[in-house]
C-alpha cells in the first residue's frame, strides 16, 4: 500500500496558517454560559404567547369548531382558526425565483377547513402567558368529518408514480446501457430488497419564532438554517415584499434539514403579531415536531448487482419506492449516489413515489445517501460474500476511472486511499470472513465496512468584510451556525487571508440584513460561505493595496503590488513592509470594506467538467449477545477525503455526529405510522430512540490531506453529512459478520437477529 498522508484530527501542533487548526468554537463560551440568545429567549415588551392546536384526524375536514370557551378563558387574546385567519395563498407563488420554489413558496396555516395530516394546525391560541394559551387550547371543541386515508407504503406500492425530479434537482431515472440483459447474463448476482422506516429529526432546539411588527416591517427571530428561504417563504405567505421581512437567527440549537424552510410556528407568529399588533412567540412542542417539521420518508429499495466471477460489476440497478405526501411532493434523491460510486457498463437508477395522507417529507441529514447507502452498501457486502471476496477488494475492483454515468473526470476522489488507510488503522486483516465464527464468551464479534460518498454542492453566497483603523476585521453575511462551527471557520478564513490574529476578527451571522448566502444545509455551508468570504478578503486586500500604492501618505507608495502579502498584521510589498493598522490609519482612517461572492456550483464550468464529491470509508466493530441478541457497538473508524479541512476539531465533530446518526439508522431510529389513524405513534424522545452516550463506542476520525482546486477557491468540500453516508451500512455489515444474520429491514433491533 502506498503511504498516505493524513491529518490526525486530534488537537495537534498548529501547522502553518490558521485555516485547518483545531481551534475551539468562537461561540462556545457564549453557549455554555447562557449568553447566546436563542429565538424563543428573545424578550420584547408586550410579548404574547401562542399555542398551536393540532388536528385529531389525519384526513378530512373540520365540520365544526367551537372556540367560545377558549376565547373566554383567562388572559386569552386571540383564538385563530380557518374562520378568522388572514387570507393566504395556497402554495405559491414563490417570490424568489433564483432558488427552487420548494424553499420559497407560500406555506399557509389555518387557511382551510380541510385536514391533510394528523396534528396539522387547526387553531392558534394567543394569551398573556404560555400556560394560559395552552390551557385555553384544551377548551376548543372540534368535530371532524373524517375521510379514509392511505398510510401504508408497501400496500400501495402499485400506486407509485415517477416524479419529474428528485430533491436537489436530479433526474428521477438514469439509464446507461441495458441493465436487464447484463443482469440476466451475470454469473454472480444479488437481488436484495431493503426497507427503511420513517425517521424524524429532533434538533435540541425545536422550531420556535418570535415575530414583531413595526409598521409595515416584520422582524422574525427564529431558528433557521437558511435565512433567505425563511424570508421568501414568509413574504410569499403574507403576500408582502421580502424586503419588509427581516429574519434574525444568530444562534441555532441544531438543524438537520427541517430548518431549511419556515413552518407553522413562523407563519402563525407573524400572522398573530400582525392581528394583535403585539410581538408573538410560538414554539412547536417536541411532540408537534413529529407531525409538523418534516421527516425522512419510509422507503423500499431494491438493489440488483450483477458481476463476473472476478468481482467486476457488469450491472447495477437501484430502485427506490418512497412514501410522499398527497398534497406536496418530496422525492429524496436516494439512488443518485449510485450513479457515481462504482464502475459498471450497464446501469439503472429509478425513484418512485407513493402518496400517503401524511405531512410532506423533508430534508433530513444526508438526504439520499443516508437511506440509499444503508441499502446499497449492504448489497455490496452481500455480493462480496457471494464472490468470496473481501468487501474492500470488491470495491477496489470496481473503482471507476471517471464518473461512470456522466463520463467526466473526478475532481478529487480518494475512496480507495480511504479504504486502505482505514483497513490498516482498524486492523481489518483480523476480520474473519466467515460470519459467526468470532466469539468472546457469549458475544459474537463482527467487523463491517462501507464506502461513503456525498456530492459537493456550492450555493450562491456573498460576504462583506471591513477593516478599521485599528486593524479590526468585521465579516458580515446572512450565513448561519447550526452548531457546526461556522463562526469559527469563517474567523479562521478571514484571519488567514488578511494575516491578522483571530482575536482581531469578528464574524457576524444570522441576520437577513447582511449579504445573502445559501445558509447551512446539504453540507454546502462551509465551502459556499467560506469561499464568498475568501473572495471578499481578496477584494479587501486589493483595495488596501491600491490605496497603499497611490496614497500620498502611504509608506508603500509606488510599490509593486503584485508581490504583496498580508501576514503577521503587516503588509509586505517586495522588500518594504508596513504595519496593517498603521497603514490604514495613514491612508484611509475610515477603513476599507469589500464584498466577495461565489456562484452556485451547478452553474459553473468546473461542475460541468468534473464530478465533485467527498468520499470516505467507515469501519465498525460490534458485539452481539448470542442469547439475547443485544447489539453493542465496540469501535468505529471513519477515514475521509473531503478536500481541505477548515478546522480539524469542528470537522471531526461533524463526522462523529454523522457516525452517531449511522448507529441510529442501523439500530434504533424508526417512527411508526399507525395504519389505522395515520399518526406517528412514537412521537417523543422517550419512544423515538436515538443513540445516547452509552450506545456510542470509541470513534476515530482521520482526514486524508486533500485540496480540491476544482471545487472552489478554498479547496474545501462538504463534509457535514459525509459522516452519515455509509456509516449505518458498516454497522449492519458488522452485525452480519458477527452473526450470519442479514437483516434487510431497518432498524436492526435485537428481535431481528435472534
Ligand atoms: Mo441538511 S438535510 O440541511 O442537514
């Protein structure tokens, strides 16, 4: 094996430069001391409190709603239902055509007597206190005309239809060559069907909004991943110009996709605040989150792999049937990664949707790869066993020279290096290929691995950066920090670019008055906002240099700026140098300001010319109790090739978080939809199981040194969600290796391995 350069992601000696160093989160002290203000904590004079009442049926209409008693209850200010809610457009039109309409369309609430999903808002009570609002909501009497609904994906698979596009704008189907013939002729094949359940994301901070009007101007403090989406969605729903809506979201208690768009808390707070001419606060309760903040849809996935006896894939088919809502389509791009991962001449991927009477699915951490790789990378493991090949060797034999469906080169692709480095570090040679053979007392031990791939998205972003006469730098953009470390990496980018200490840099985020970015989502945040800031800093340096050359007062007057550098709080031009603050004081006491931008990746030549993804390899060791079936994680390792790492500590945290999601998907997470009533039965964190500390083993994360100069000016690529991709499959494959039981219905609970 060739020697691979890696960057250990434990805190280490700083290398040259500030970017990449594992510095602590800039916002950490504010958060742990309670000084970071979250949406619901904002205090405005006269704030009233809202409480949403949800529908008790999943489909039908409100025949009668009696609010009299609630209206008479103490401290109640307003009871809003479809009868008195301000008119709102029904899903449209979007006011911001530059982003997909799904992000910006009107999202009306309480605008109709119809009920489309269980717990859909049917009333809002606003009172002087939260308790009064909640108590009054319990006094509302609703009679429904209930209609029979459809809640069963497998039972209605025959009703499936092909959507026009999947999420993120991918083609619904891809066909290369003739898969069916290749599969029929293949000497070795796998035809396996996997099921993945409904899953729900639950950021620690639920969706929450404080809305306040000042004349025509609406200010919304909320928990948002992408401010521009919220602004456009609110403007579309309230039919006001987006310029009159200000979204403020400087601190966010987690966001896994559901905070990409505004939900009922935001819309209803804005409407009620307008109605009452008072600020109104609304938070979704934890239980309301399950019905009203999206979910990952239940899916059936059929993976067919044909191979020759040497383990070279001749055909790949990945077919997905996914639940969707009957009123608004969401098609997760579950099979899209399979278009780029392995070589094979004949291939097909297809997405089909089955409409159910539930709320719409939404983006949930690694949409697409999370469920898709859970199935596909298990199928690869099944194929390896049938071939008598090591799973890593199988993947190496099918490493494509270029993107197998697009026919373009990869920008950087270090999947094989990730697998080899991981195998070495994990002690993969100790894996017993025959399942069920490694035993320690009552425990069966197994090793599993899986590949990881995640597309590199870049969203349109602009940043503004200013430097004052004391050399203090302020960067402003409407980017968000959902806990991922955005404040920190942006500080590092500005500090390194301008050659100033990080203590001289202040990054201000989370206000729609700042230049617009794509926010945090789809793992595009760091590279998009970071590249915009990088470009803004370059523009700022250019401005400073031009003035330094031409200004009478400049010690660098007439210097040749093509050799200029900014480092150690100095500007150096050839042999000459000047202190940065001193220079600015002399030439521009008011300081300098500049903006920089990046264009959406999909519009760039580089995207057309190169297949751009982040890659990785996951390894897992499990122990399964042979009497009880209890599955315990013992170790996990991820080796990642994700471009330039901007902060080794926050990057590692992202991957560890993703690996933990992998454990959840493999072993625990599942929301059960009641087939009779159409509600999610286990709609709280007592019964929706996620891995807790005791479930999570020692995790190691290693980054290969990489710089993707095709991806963006920083050379960084998305990695937030990469940690999820394939992590669950590595766990599932380890369970198979331990027990010889292949469970194709997730999550793998202990009853299924016995
Ligand atoms: Mo992403 S689905 O916004 O974590």
